[in-house]
C-alpha cells in the first residue's frame, strides 16, 4: 500500500507565561507586552496550522515556563488547542524540564484530539485520514524536571504503516549552552528508524540531519532575552514516500529581539547621535515583518560627541529622548543602548610620543600581550583583596582580560586628554 503525504507543524519551547524578570522592574510596560508575547506566538502557530490545513500539530516540550503557571496562561493554551480540535487537527504534546508532569496544572479538560504523552514510557499514537494511517507519533514526557537518562533508547524502532515521528525533549550531542537533560547522540536517534525527529530544548532552529531520518530542533517560538536574537518560529514539515522531507521554518514570533552596533564616527553632536541611532532603529524595524521589536544597540566609533557621552546624565537623557520619540509607534520599538565610543585621538600617534601618555600606552600594551591572565590577577590582587567579588577574577578568559584592558586604557586616555 502506497503511503500518502503527511503534513504537520513541529514546534517546541513555547515557554508560555515567561516572567521576563529582568525587564519587569526597569520597563514594566515592555515586560507586560513581552509576557503576552509567548501566548500570542502560540496563537500564531494555531492560525498557521488551520490556514495550511495540516494533518497534525506536534509540540516537543516546555509548553510553559515553569511550575508556577497562571490559570490565564493555561486557559489561553487550551483555547488554542480547542481551535485546532474544531478544525479537525490532532495535537501531540510532550512535556519537558520546565513543565514536567509532576508540576501543578489546573483541573481543566483537554479538548478532543489532544494526546499528552506519558512520563512512564514511550507511547505511540496514529494519525489517520479516511481510515488510513498516515503516521505513527511516538513520544514521552518528563515525569520530573531532572531527567538525566537517555530517553531516545526507550523508543522502539518504527515499523508498520505510516511515517514514524519521534517527539523528544533532549540535548543531542551534549550542547554546552543548554542543560544536559535526556542526553543522546545522533546515532541513538538514527537507530530508532523514524522518518522525522521533532526535538525540543535547544532554542535555536537547527536541522541536525536533513533526512533518513530528519533530526530537527524547531527552536523556541518567542525570544525571552537579548541573547535570543533574530527570527523565532516553528517548522512546517511535509513527508512524502521516497522523497527527502520538506522542512520550512516559519517565523511566528510576536516580539523580536535584535542586537547590533552603530558607528558614530561621523557624529559631531548629540543631535547627530540621536538622528543616527533613530535611523538605525527604523531600519531594523522595517526588516521584522511588522513586529514589535526590542533593539539592543552598542554605540561605537571615534566620535567627536564621545566626551559628552562620557557623562552618565547625558547618556541617560539621550537614551530616554530616543525612546520617547518612538512612543505610541506601531509597530513598537524599544531600545537599550550601550556606549562604547572612543575619543578622536589617534592612539598609534600617541604611542610614538616621548611623554607620560606614550609610556602609559606602552604599559597597557605589555600587559595585554602577556600570554596568560595570572600576572593580570596578581597585579590587581592588592586592589581587590577585600572586595567581595574578587572570586570572579578567576573566571576571566584571555579575551575578557584583553577587553577589560582596552576599556581601562580608553577610560584613562579620556581623562588625560579631556578638553578644558
């Protein structure tokens, strides 16, 4: 019997109800908007599934951000599943380390057509059309937060009618940027003879293997901090017999995080700085498909306005003025600025001098060019001997040490060469 095609959406790491703690006190209005963004991103996926008339929805863990999930968040999530059910689209859910099965859930009824995978063993459920099995979806949830065993090896090799889909929240290959929950290897997944592995836990979209089987992280659906920049979304997958899977990444995030730099080398005044930064923000916003955007900009370059930017009051007021000019704008723009400009002096020319400043630059150069950080820490020891944060000196990498030295050198030159 010839297999029919099977189209489904693979998403993961919704982190609904994420608190965005770092912004709650600094920018409460932004924090409120961001808190709703995780639910909105899932609603965008639901709308996409209905529009595309997919055969199923697969969610690979971390639906909620933590055990303390609000009733409102759960109601909104179930509302999205109900819309899928009403459209005849079944949903398959695996819980991950942020929302294990032993965490607290409201006593709300699951809509028809929703399958929540057990945390005790791998389960297999079929998706049918007109009495014909299109696919068999295999999955397992986390019973508790700390799952350290290799769950991939608990999956039975797929066989029988229909495509084999594996759903797992896992760290494949011991990715150092994420906790090592349910660790496994690509070889472990290949041995289970699935057609497609729908993975969760890693927050970047990655195709680890394109076919035989396809092994895919959809990434999280909504960025939650500045380190999660760029487009976030889900995968629209089409499986057909004897053809490599078609895996389309669809952008569905509600608010986008963007980091960038702006060279202020041509800025002669604070007015020039504001105009340059605002222009860059508008340019970034235009490339986000009409989404609200949070833009972290690092201001660099040798600028004549540098001396004015050294004053904390000036920098703070300038940032407030730029943000106020975006007030009530649709789509919204929020900004966060980091000032790393330098004075217009020529360090190379100063280094060639025969004075105190040349000697000082040479001293910085000598420390910077030393191969390790031990001398650096030893030099700073008398200064920080009684400082409670001295333990952090042991964590400096060579790159961090050089960056600190460069910043210190520039700050020193700023003060020595300050104009009267």
